[in-house]
C-alpha cells in the first residue's frame, strides 16, 4: 500500500516546505464517498466541531446576563450603589451612553469560569437571606446556561433598603415648579 498522507500529517509539516498533497489522481477520503459532505475527516484531524477554535466572552456579556437574571427576582428595587445609580441615571440620558443592564455588577471572566459581584437595593420587608439565595441561584443558572462558563461564586452586597415613601432619583431631578414648590411625587 503506498504512503498516502493522512489529514493529521497534512497539518503537521515539520520541514517547513510545501505541505505534501495526495498522490495525483487520488480522491480525498470521506464517509459519504461524495467529496466530504458528511465525514469526520476533512482536514480536521477527526476532532468534533465543538473542539475547533475558542469562544471568548467579553466581561460585559456576563454582566448583562447576570443583571437581567437578578432583575427577574421579586424584591429587588435597583442594582448598584447609590453613587453608581446616580451616575448611571445621568449616563442613561446621554445619547450613546452605556446600557444600565449591567450596572452594579462586576464580573471576572476566564476561559472556563467566572466570578460575579453584585450590589443591590432591596425593597423594605423582603427577607434578605432568602432574596440573596434566589438571586444567586437565578444568576448562576442563567450565566451557566447561556455562556457555558462555570460560575464559581456570586457575591452579593446589599447596599440599601428602599422604603415605600422614599422618592426615586429620577423624580427628584424634575425641575421645580415656577412657584418654588417641589413637584408632586408619582
């Protein structure tokens, strides 16, 4: 039997010269026999498609997924510290400003794992340990399902409790009426 190069030897050419090809008149081997439209050997070394290349996720992707997952839990008033919410509200009003979905969330993303820190403002009356458990579970489920990364930890900082009679930041920014009175709160 003549020495016919295999797909693996075609990719590894230690000599640095031209890569040897199949002998003249030889047809490439394929499972279907029709030119490689269904076989596992098409210059890939027999590796499945899922192992050919890498997928890199930006930190913002994980932060947005975690932000959406956290907002799904009842009892959260807002994400972020007071200062972050203040600057975020101003940034939201600037055309082209960064989205507020990931506000209050910091993520560290590696090749296979991620760690997430989240700052919350909770509604008054919520049982905070139970809320934290629900938020943690929801974030871990969403991030692992959508990204394939293992979430090694979700650290939650409860920075404030929103009381029912407290005004919202956006409502405080409304211009004062010409009579000098405060505008009515919604």
